C-alpha cells in the first residue's frame, strides 16, 4: 500500500474569514479525498481541525512551520485550497520539502480558492520550488482525474501550453515600437517612484519585486508606513473629508448606508475613507510618488474602514480635488495609479500602462485585479467573477 497523501490547507489570518469559509473548504477536501481513493490511494490531513477556532486551516507562519517539523519530508503532499490564503503560512515548509508537491483548487465563484492557489504557485515559482498544479469544478472530470492519476503515480502533470508564444517572436508595428522605446528610455532616464505602504501584504511573497530587478527599469521604491498614513488621516479636518463626499454626491455617486458598523456602510466610515484618500495624495506628493500601494489588510484593517473607495478614486482622472498645504491641486486632471494590496507587479504594470495609454491619447484609468472565476455562457467564454 502506497504511503498516504498528506493534505494541507493554508487559510486566512483573520479568524472570521476562516470560520465563514471552512464549510466550503471541507467540502472540497472531501471531494478531493474521494478522487484520490477512487484512484487506489489514500489521503489524510497533515493537521487537525481546531475545535476552539472552528476551522481546520493553517492560519499563521508559526503554525505552518510546526506542522512541517513533524511531517515526513519525503511524503507526497497536496496543498488544497477553496479560499483565499496567505502563502507564507506554508511556503517556508514547502521550500525544504523533498517529496512531490501538488497544489489543487476548486473552480468556483463562491470563494477565491483558485486565486489563493495561483498566489501560492507564484510564490513557489519565485522561491524555485518544484511543484505541479491542478484545478477542477467538482473533481470528477476526466481532465482532472487523469492528471491526478499521473501525479499519484509519479508521472508529470502536463497541461496544454500551445497558446503560449515566445516574446522574442513578437513584432510590433514600427510606430508602436518607436513609442515603446521612447517611453522606456524616458523612464530609465527620469526614473519613477512606487510608494509602498508596508511591503508583503497577506504573505504575498510573489508580489514583492526584488530591488535588483526593479531598479534597472528606472523604477525605485519609497518604503512608507501605514501607521504614518493613519496619522495623516487623523490630521485631515472633518470639513475636508466632507467636501470630498459632497463632491461625490454632486457627481451622482450614491451610498447605501446603515447604522451598524459591523454589517453596514456607515457615514463615519465613508468620511474615514475620504480622509484616507486625502492623506494618501498628500503623502504621495510629499515623497514624489508616481504610483502607490496601500496594503490595508494588516494593520489598517484594525483601525480604519476598507480602502476600496480611496483606491478607486486615486485610479480615476475625474475625482475630488485635493490641495497640498501650499495650495496646489495634487495630481490635477490625472490618476495617481494605485496598486491593490501592495502588489508591486501590478504597480509596475499600472505605472507603465498609465504612461503608454496617456501617450496614445487613451483615458489612463486602470485597475488591476484578479479574475477569480469564469465559465462558458451561451456557448462562449464570457462570464466571469472578479
């Protein structure tokens, strides 16, 4: 009898998120176990359900390391995800695991398991860890089962990559190539600054671009602190925050508000987001930032409402004016590109996209986020959740 396949589930740091998402994770794990057993193998969890916390996720880097200390380093291992997860919970142990590693996610719009798995995949790739990866809607389809069978029996997991083209084979029209060369030379000569409000959001090792790779493009990091942003928010006068909300009201934006700050969007929360918007612009101007990324998830989540409104406004040309202390309208008539959750890869993309689209005369607004789920719709691939 082959050794059992060990299952790990990396989760969120936040207890409430883990508790809410656990039933979906449990269902996915059971479906995966049935698939494994149907192919003549056995599986067992490498860590137990925590009755006190009411979930079975690894919810910290510390907890993940403790599990790997007692895990057979040669055992076949599957990291299975039906939810968003923090990759650093399991990444340290995976970097030294000698047995075969498979990452698996469900294909569902309920919770972003596929996004969580892809984040882990990116981190493993960056860390130079060998692994295979699979996904499925219900873990009964032939595509999934045939490749799972291959992995269980020590064979490669092969995916169709015929759509991939070598970049050096790409040929642009001469005019487009000339524009790209000009913009690249300008960026390397004049340089640009990414404002990083606390690096490494939610364990996203893959979202941190090493300076030695980033700097040759002409882009440099200004490492800023969310605590400084929060202090700046607290210094924004109430009338300035209200002026931003009033501008949004005149522009036609309507907020569905309530009185319960735990379940509703409240008026005070909206004003705090307006303060964040103002403070972020002023700090960006102070440090000469060409784009900024606010982590939010750790630190600010315990102090302020979600940063979504501020982020959306920053990425737009048509937005409430904010003045510096000396009276200048900051970043007037243009976005200050914001990269969600301090994803520096998205930040570099947003910065370059902004400059290319501006040079082409296109509206420069952009937002870069994850595609969580897509499926055929009326015979075409046309419906997606983000």
